[in-house]
C-alpha cells in the first residue's frame, strides 16, 4: 500500500503531521510528549473515527460493568426495532464501524479510559458512567488522573445531549459539573429524578414501575445498576418502558462476566475472567452467599487487595492463587482472613478446587488482576477456564 513501517523511535516521529495511537499505548510516552512539544497533534483511534461516524452515539464508560451495560443497551434497542450497531472497547473499533454507520442509527460504544484520554472533538449524544473505582493505576498513576480520563466523555458534550450517572458514586456525580447536557441518574439507594432507581424489589423509571429486579436474568446487585443505566440510555434513545422490560428479561448476558459454565456434582463453576480489578472481584463475591472457592491472581495493576479480606473471610472456603501477583495477594490477605492455596497455574487451581469443593459450593474465577502474565487477554483466560471445567469428569472428586 506504499506505507512505510518503522520502529517506534524519535526519528520516526520527526516529520509527522499527525500521530494516532492505539488505546494500548500510554499517552504520556516521551516520544509523544516530544511530538506535542513540536506542535504535532496526538490523538487516539476513537478521535480519528469521530468525524466520519454517521448517526448518533451512546458512549458508556465505567470501571466495571461497561461491557454488560453496552451489550444490554444494544440488545434493548434492537429488540425495540431501533437501528444500532455496537462496538468500541467491546470488540469492534470505532474506525471499523465507520463504513457500516448510517445517519438513522445509533452507535452504542463501550469506552475505556485509554480511549477517552486522547479525545478532542468526539462527542456522545448520550454519555453514561457506571462507576469509578481504582483501576489501571499502573497506566494512569493516580485515581485522579484515571477519573479525569473518563471525565473527558462528558467534557465534550453539548447542550441538548444527555448524561447518565450513578447517583451513588461520588466520582460519577462530579461529572455532572463537566457536562453541558441534561443529567439523568440511576441509584440503588434512593429515588432520583429524572432517572431510574430501586425501590424494594422494583425498578422505577421516571417514577413509573419498569420491572421487578428479580426478573433480571443476571446475578448480582451490580447488574441491577447495569440494567438501570441501560434502561435510562435506551429510553432516551426512543425505547418504550414495555420494550425495555421485555428486552432485559431476554438478555443472555456477556461471555466472561459471571458466566455459569456448568454444575458438577452439586458444585457450580462461574467464569468472571473480566473481573480484572479488585472492585470487580468484590462485586462478583457479592453475587454469592457462601462456600466460595475463588481463583485470584494474574498481572498486578498496583492494586490494594486488603479490601478483599473481610468478604472472603465471610464467604470463601479458600483463595486459590495463580500468576505473578500471587505472592502480593497472599501477603495482603494475610493468614487469618481465608485459607490460601498457592496453585501457580489456572489448571492447577481448577483441579484443586474440583478435589476440594463440596455440593452447594461455588468455584469462581474472579482474578482481580490483568491476564497478561500467563494469557493473551482476559478472554483467553476465560476460555481456558471453561475448557478446564468442561473437561472435569462428574463423580471424579
């Protein structure tokens, strides 16, 4: 194609008019800062695609739950007969969505902090943030930097746009001061207006009963939050209350997010490989009662694992540790909170849980870490976990 491929060196950037970086490339590299100092514009792939993406956009971010909320929003719109395409951090890059975009459809995008920190003009007609908890501190260095990167989603909004925010999360509520759009809320704790909230077991949307929360086919209170956020966004995009409730009831869930793999000899095996930070693991633990055999570990992201002590003490029979972060996790959990099993590999962890778990117990992969020490990504980690579980023989323990 006549394109020169060069190593990422200072000389390769000398004559550049524009630098476009992958979300995986830290935006504060010296090479990029030097380019900016010379007046070179440095953007990400999302900003590159923005001027060419036809139709309106729903942008969804958050530390945890954004894949589920994005997929659910797309599912509701499709079930309601509203044209849309789904992508972003969820799989299809925005630039790859340009060709299939249309003026009469919605682009529903999952957006990470890595994507959002380099936007300039990209704008979401409807922007949602589910929560902000410590994550990717190895990349962003501080929680403030991480929160500010997500806040870019709201800073580029215009009058007439809408922001959907978690009223129970103080960092989310602060984004109301950044947007020029109208704010709608969702809350597990109290009535909000306009927006959605949980009252007893009912979800209410703008004061009217939407559905019973028990009808949501996904485990955990965090998935009630995801469902409320998706409901508000979809309602703003034109879906009716009846269409939203019906679609949520038929949502199949997303792979690697509290996904039931199988039950063997009365023991359930759940794949939550997407729990790549401590807060996601806390939410996964909260979705179960007791008898947990939890698999933790992988590549550390400068995380604090001490907050897992109390919930693991209350609910877990053992923590089975794998990967590069195993020793740090063991040290921070201590010996009194939960029984520690050093397993090294995922295969060994599955085998030890299989041999030890009793009927009524749950084996849960919710690593609280990135996957890059032993796997290509969290998807591969989840697939291998499922392969290992499906290879187990009933009656073999």
